[in-house]
């Protein structure tokens, strides 16, 4: 565990050592395997064509002072994974297959983002009765034993695609391990033959060091 020092906030060296410790790295590897399992459950079986995977493993040190309340934990680490897929013009049929496969794999759909909402959106051509644009819906699911939803999103390949940047290793960030994806490169590469980009993603906290009592 992190030792207390000064205002109870860990030093950079202290937090970095903890984030890189064998116990924390093992916790990361275990959660990475869990995320991979639930994302695979959401993607199979389906007609989606995998084109890339992005991951981010990041740890932040907590802070406290006399003016503001301190962070919830002295050290927090989280892991995320996003899988990118290409698909053709029959997007709604593909999303129905994804939903069917996710449910068959034991994932539970969130009531606020179900396939019925997606079907209503496309039946209305994405507009209200007054002709106003409706927000693009999404799909999300919960997996037993996994503490964060699994999100399914999509966009046209021709839409602007924003690649996720790798966070700088500047305080209070003390650990970053990332596998980013260049979406512009995907557009002129493996996505050239597809009309839509579909993403399936999730994240989890895998390590939380409490403040000293």
C-alpha cells in the first residue's frame, strides 16, 4: 500500500512505484482478460468485420489540500478497450444480429438503450414528427460480474472520425500504457470497403488504493 506523506497525498515516485508493482500489473492483466471476454460475447456471432482494437491502461494519483476535498482514492487505475468493426449498408439488420448474439451470450440489455429504440429511430428516418433531428441511439449491455456497461456505437465511415490521443504522463497521471488506433488510416485502409464503422467498448477500474484511516 502507499505510505502516508505530508497532506496524505502520495509523491510522484511513490504512486509510480505502486502503479508499476507486480500486484497492480497482475490486477490489470486479469481485468483485461475479463473485458476481452465480455466484448467478444457482444461481437459474436455477428456479420461484423473486425478491423482494429484500441486499449488504454491508466493510473492517477489522488490529491488533497486544505481548500478542497481530496479524491476518492489515493491511487486509481482503470482499463478500457474499444473494438472497431466495419459493416455494409444493411446496418439495422447487423445491429439486430449483434443484439441477438449479445443476449444469447448472457448479456443483459440496458433499458435505456435497447434495440427497439434503434428500430424506432430508423423507422422515423432519424427525425421527429416536426422534422427535428433525433439523437443517434446506441446499444448497451451489462455482463454478470463486470462493473461497467458494454457500449455499441456506430457512424458512417464518411463521417469525421476522431482518433483518441494517448494521455500525457503528467501529474497526477503516473502510469499510461496505450494501444491507440489511427481512424484516418482505417478509413483509407480496411474500412474502404465498408459503409459503417461499429464500435464495441467497455472499461473497468481494476485498482483503488484507499486513503489512510
